[in-house]
C-alpha cells in the first residue's frame, strides 16, 4: 500500500521526514542544520538543483488558465 502526503509548509515537510514518513524535497538552507546534526541524511545528491531562481510546480501544461500562462512566461522572462 502506498500513502501519499502533500504538504505546503517546509516546516511540516521537514517534520514528516524527521518522523520517518518519507522523502522530503527541500531547499538546502532549510535542512542544513538537521543534516549537520545527522537527524536526516541526503539522498539522490546527484539530482540536487544547483541553479538559483524561482521554481514553479503546477499539475499540468495541458489546461493552463491564461493568467497562469502569463505568469509562467513572465517568470521565464525575468530569469533569463
């Protein structure tokens, strides 16, 4: 059985990972101290994002609203 947990708070994601619920995808600055203390271990280090900037996650590219499409285009424009 697979359980899926979706959180919108870095603190809650970190709490869940520390409780052993699963894997967390967080910015390095958020987890630096717990990694140093050994409370968590880094996995998939080869897949770490090293670029600075904005990251936008959205469910699908197929049916984007016009405002979201414009926002995505604007983010791309200011990050180049």
